[in-house]
């Protein structure tokens, strides 16, 4: 007869089996942090999981752990590593599996060792603000070993009873703390030698809390109370709940966001579906059809955004939330010339609008510092022979930015205009006028004022930016296309915001006049969209940046309907750039080709991005781009923006709304003949579901929370429809 423990264990593991279509699955532990370990996160706390049967390694992060200050950019820091050495033997051959279930945001590990079957389940709880690691076995006394916490900044770990604590302070005075609480059923745990000793426990629940004294408020000098009491309260509250209650609350909170969008791109062959993810990627790179892994990659981007960007915390940085170094690549900071912006491209269209909020809070927190820095730079540091000194209102940013408002590397004058686009887009999708009035409009206006003061006139009266640079190459000069397009976008968004709120008509007229005088995108001698005012583009230039195509995406100045000649020129430029590049650059190109309504070319870029060959340490990632076996985007070494950009690009292939129309299946590739999507969002506060068969739309359903009017487009057909509040409207391919 089975023991009660075995029966309970079987019930638990059966209930938590991942959905195979929404799970990353592997048959061996991770050996490498960057390419193989798997991420969990609640927006503030994160962990990378290795999953070894005998020697578990969990690398920990807290997103506000930064060096630097208002003058020194500093770096985002590793927090700590948690090691659990277990007394049993290695996993029996063929028994091991680790999985990341995107449907529930839980990571599971299963294996058999010494005749005992073990199950672990890990998650990062947003409601409880802790990390939870749960260990069970099908026989009593299955867990014995040692749990150690190693602080990344050499703070001493104190072990008292069932708790490990590491308390430290960075060179900039930022205080931090990590606490690890070990709960057990059966057996015993005790503190010994700065570690926790575990003896014959039937079940373990390890709860991790961490925090700093950072607060996103300059008026408080970026500091709040020490984190000890806050963390202790969080751990006590979590420990008072049964594991299943903690898990249920976590899953319910996560699924309230994740379940808004479903995507079916068709069924994969059974041979593909049965492979672990790393083997599956290798087969895919050889040309195998696997639409389910493409849909998985789409949802992985949404999972990462939910996991690294939640209200009340800092936004996702260059590596999202996950970093194992105190000297990470590019500081693991907030890069303003594409990277942080790309992080948030999927937020609105894939129905994760709340995940956008931490970006707005971050930008608002740094406005004071950036206003002072901008004023100082433009009045006191610019050579007057190059740039006439003028009044300075508003603010802008540098390329590298931290959490205290400091910047470094090159100044990126149009960066604040790009930030402002996100403030507008949140309104465009939500139609929340209270947000527009209180949050977005002040930013749009003060950045517009910066450009009103900053633009210079050519002899013919046209206006140009005076100190442009097309990231990250080309000369510094007037009228760079990237700058001009961003300022046009800013002014357009300001004008529409002013109209929506019915305020500032005088300044709206002024901005309208400025916008009309801007130098507009031009077509060059080989038919390309010029990157600079002077026609010097090299058709052999395959640089990773395609910044002069901003007006195509994420801007709206260029489109196949409104400006077909410029759209064609953008296509020529894009073709010259090529289809192979670093990961985030290929992700951006997916979006470009989608906006050009070329789904097959966008799909080619998607397959290039999902490129991986080899296994373990013998992996070929192509020309600097692709994904690792854990689906992280490569730059290399690692930037998360390519994951987010690709998810946004796939959404753009299926739905677009930037041109004043709800465009259904604008760039559906031939590789997805049959499928469906539900829950995508369109500008105007609309939600769209679609099904298609043999490459043709069969049905679309549009919903609005308020009475609304929208123009739908499918192919060359358009129809204007009236929508009642919360009353779905369904149309077919004829828009009837």
C-alpha cells in the first residue's frame, strides 16, 4: 500500500504538470548561467535556476541594487547565490527533467536518485514579494544536506535557527539585505557554521526575501528605511501560509496578465514536440517546421516582461532583471538609443499595459536630475563655435543611464522624445484621459519645449536638429534622419495629446508650425531612405542599427498607405542592411518588415533570430545573433531586448493600428497558414481576436470597453464599424 506521503506527492505533481505547448523543457541541469539556466522573477526579485540534482545553484537578483549616484552611472549588481548540497546520489539515467511552465510561471525539476523520486517547484511571487522554492519526495526523509547563502559583495552570512541573513552596504551607501527562511516537514534543520543543515526532511520550503533602501524619489535622496523590517515582515507573512496557498496566489496574479493573450500558429510534428527545447532549437535551425516553438518564443517574451517589470518597481533593464556579475556588459543599464524602448514594445499590443507603468515611474523619477544635467551641458559644455547657446527648457538623456538619473557615454538628444513616445502610446491604447492629463502630458510638453529651443534653422527656413548622430555609426552633424523623425513623432504626439485634453491651443499651434518646418525623410540616389541629410548612404552598409527607419517603426510617419514612396525607400534601405545581425537588430527588422506588410520576410528574420546549432559548449550562434538554449536573446553576450522586440514583431505581423485603422493580419507569413490569436490590443482601447485558415482571415472579433468607432482593414477592404460598450463585434474576411 502506498504511504500517505506518496499519495499526496503524486497528487501534487500531477496537478502541476506544465502545458507542453507553453513549457521550456530540458533533460539535463544547466551548467552555464547565461545560456542554459532559466529565469523566474516578480518584477523586483529574480533568480536564475541551474537545477542540478545533487548541487542546486540559485543565483539571486534585486533590481534596485545599483552602484553610482546622480553623477556616476554605476552598474547593476549581482545580489547573492544560494547553494543546496544534497546527500543523495546523482539522478538516474533518463529520469531527469527541468521545465519552465509559462502558463503558471513555475519552474519544476523532477528526477529519481537512489530509488527516490524527487520533485521541486520554484516561483517568484508578486503578491508575497518573495521567491519560493519547494522540495518534495515520494519517500519520507528524502532531503538531507546543507544550504548556504553567498553574498556577491562579501557580506557575512549569519545563520540563526532556520534563517540565513546577509546584510551589506555598497560603496555609494546603498544598504541591502537578503534573508532565507527554511521551513520543513519531518526531520530537522539547524544553523551551523553560517549555513543551514538539513537532516532527513520529508519536505522543504525555502523562502527568499531581499531588498534595498533605494526609493525612486530624489527629494528623499533616493533612500528610504533600511530593508530589514520590511523583508522580515514579508517572510513571516509568506511562512504563515501553506505552500499551495502561496502557489495559488502567485498563479492567479500571474495568469491575470498572461492569460489575456493566446496564440496558435498551428501544430508541430510530434517529432519536434517530443524533443527537449535545446534539441528542438537545433532541429529548427536546420529548417524543420515547428510553429509551436515560435508561439512559445512569443509567449516567452511576455513571460519575461511580466517577470521583470511590475508596478511599484524599476523597469526592465538591458538584462531584464537577471545578472550574475558586479561588472555586467554595458552596466546592465538603461540604454536610451533603442534598448529600453524595445523592452516595452510588447507591453501595450500584447495586453500587458500594467507592465509599462514602471517605465513611466522611472522616467518621472529622473526628470529633475536630467533637467539640471541638460541645462548644464547645453549652457556650459557645448563649444559655442559648434552650437549657438540658447535657452534650455525641458530635458534629455545620455546613452547610458542609471536609477539615480545619471547618464554617461554620448548625449542622445532625441532619447527623451523616444521616451515620450511611450507615454503617448500608453494613452493611445488605453484612452485613459486621467493618465494623459496627470502623467503623459507634462512629459510631452516639456520635451517639446526642449526641442522648440534646440532646433536650428537652415538658410531656407527649414528646421533641423543641430547635434545629431545616427546610432551607433556615422558622423555627428545637423539634420540626421533619426533625430528628425523622432522630433516629428514627438510633436505629432504632443499635438494629439493637446487636442484630446482640449488645452494649450496656443502652444499646440506653435508646435504644429514647428513640425511643418522640420526637414522630412528623403529618398537618395539609389532609391534608399537617406540616413543623413547628405546623400552618402553606402549600399554595402550592414550595420546593426537601422535608426533612420524609426519613422516606419515604432514611429508612424512612414506607411505603405500614406507614404508609399517613402515606404518603398525604407524597404530598399532595409534590404541593403541584410537579414543577419545581432539579436536585437534582427528583432527590430521583424517589426520593420511587418510594417511593410511583408510577412514572409519578417518570418525569415524570426527564423534567423531563433537560430542555434550545437549543444552544450559547442554552440554556433551565427553572425552575432540568435538565441541561447534557454531562449535568451544574444547580442552577444546577452541583452533581453531582442526577446521583447521579437514578441512585439510577431504581434505586428498579426495586428497593426498605428495608421488610424485596425489592420487585421497585415503581414501573415505563408508558414502560418492556419491559426488563431486572442487578446491582442489595438489603439483606441480595443481588443481583437482572429482566426484564419489557408492563409485567409475567417473571423475577427473586436471589443471595446466604451462606445467606440473604428475602421477595420483586411487586405484592400476597409469598413467603419460602431462598437457598443462590452459588446463584441464579429466580422469575416469581407469585413461583414
